[in-house]
């Protein structure tokens, strides 16, 4: 079966061990086929009104096509840091030019089946800057109040990526404990 995706299957990513230490590099296709641990970042974007930006993944994505996800996410390239990946992905996917200082590191999810074997570093960003979503990556973006998002996830959990649901639950737990 031929995979029909716009995702670059030959991109080089780092394979990591259970402690998130690099052990080798392989292509995206090999890593996904062999179910190896690797790195990704997710950026949860809020506006100054407290609304959260959701991304509906393009139908050409190789994982979770057509599902709602964080505003921006991506694989950490071989040799790249999590924060460099986050700023790069924001520019590529949403047309947002941000500095590392504008991002707040929140937590890292462990590599597991739920995260598709990705250690996922999660950042938040607050911005009112206009976005220019990449139509190859993103079907559409939508702003949503947190309470409405909670209702949507409860009513239709299958509409959201598993990793997004984990991120949103953990982010909510952090925010209510402050």
C-alpha cells in the first residue's frame, strides 16, 4: 500500500531512548514504521481574550488526518532543540514569527502509544497577531473558549487527536492548581 501524504517521509529525525537521549537518527518513515521513540513539540496558542486556537489537521497528514489538534505541532528535526522546533513550526504552519522568550514551556509528555511514541514538549503562547495557516498542513483554524472546548471534547472525543486530549487535560490541571 502506498502512503499518500504531503508529510516529508525522508526528513531526518533523532531516535531517543526512554530518557529522551539521542541514540541515532532515522527517517520519519522508518521511525513511524518501526514505532521508535522520537521528539515533537506542541504549541497551545491563546489570544488576549483567553480563547484557545485549534488546528484541524489536513486530510493529507500521515497521522490523525482531519482531527482537531493544538494550534501548532511538529517533529523535532535531527540535531534541533525543542524550542527551535517550536519557533520554526509556528512560522511554517501559522506564519507567526516569535522568539523563544515569547513561549512558555509547560511540560513534556512521555513517549507512549498515546503520543505516537513522541516525547512531546508543550509550550503556550499568547498572541493576537494575525495568522496565515499553511493549507498543506492545516485544513482550518478555529478560536474557542476553554469551557466550550471542554464540552466539545466530552461530546465528540474522536474528533480530537489523542495527544491533544492529553495535553488539554494536563494543561487544565496545571491551570486550576495555580
